């Protein structure tokens, strides 16, 4: 699959952040471009509102804002973000399931597993996260969370890792940082590309052509 190019000279930072988050939540081939477009627009509108709240002076200076974002209704934003929030949660759960496989591929050794987890397998990792999913059987986690996440599992693990490493120093980071912080966005893209290469070599046996690629230009 050809990589999706990310060019900060052509798009605003929040547009690029919104693109990554949209593809993270809606990576499947059956997802319509129309739906992705609506979610992307709502994320951009949300980012603009978040920027205004964190920096009131920003609002009174000239800004290049597309009418599509400025005129997005709060009802549309709330509707789109409700679905996205659930999908984002699912991707972070899938990322936690995958991290052990990445560690094994990098070190050549099975990482220390949580108590009660017998081996490094998708089914056992599904059991590990079961309490966070709302499901009662690990098979449901595999079907409804793990498999839909596979096209962006490298992106999910990159975001999970970066947010986890930053939390002790900055506190829990919200969606805003993935939309407005260019440094974080660039780090996510580079880390995801590295994780993609590791995943291809891991025991997960994910088809490389299924992994959605992003490239900084």
C-alpha cells in the first residue's frame, strides 16, 4: 500500500493530526470516504475550539481557517466524536495487546507477562485486557477490537507508547495533543513507521500490505 504523505507545508498542523486520528479510528476498507471526511472536519473544528480555549489571543489574530471547519455545528462535532471516542479506546486496547509481541521481536525474548497470563498469544492478550473492554469472552475482544485494529496496529502502538511515556512528566494527555502538537505528530509518524517494520518481523504475521502507512515529506 502506498504511504499517505504528510506535508506540513500544504496542511495546517491540526488538519494533519485530525487525519491521523481519523484513520486510526476508521481504517477499514468498508469505511466510506464520506464518513472519514465528516469525522475529519469535526476533529478540525474541535481542534480550533481547543486552541481558542488554551490561547484566547489566538482568536483575535488572522488565521487561515476553512469555512468547512468554522461552520461545523456543535451537534455534528458531538455526534462524530462520540463514535470516535469508542474507536480510539478500542485501538488503545489493541495496542496494549500488541506491545508484548513488539518487545519479543526487538529483544528476541518473551517479555514478563502479567499474573494469570500463561503465554504470549492474541487470545491470552485478549484475556489480559478483558476487564477494560465490556466483553465477557476473549473471543469477542479478538473479533470486535483486535481484528478491526490490525490495519493501524502500528499507529496505535506508537500513540499508546508515546502517551504512556509522557504521562509521568505531563499528566494524562488528551486528544488535543494529537491534533495540535506538531512535534508529537511527527514523533507518532516516525514511531509508527518503525513499529510497522517490527510488526512485520513479529509472530503476529500481519500482511504488510494491510498496514496503512504514513510518511513525512
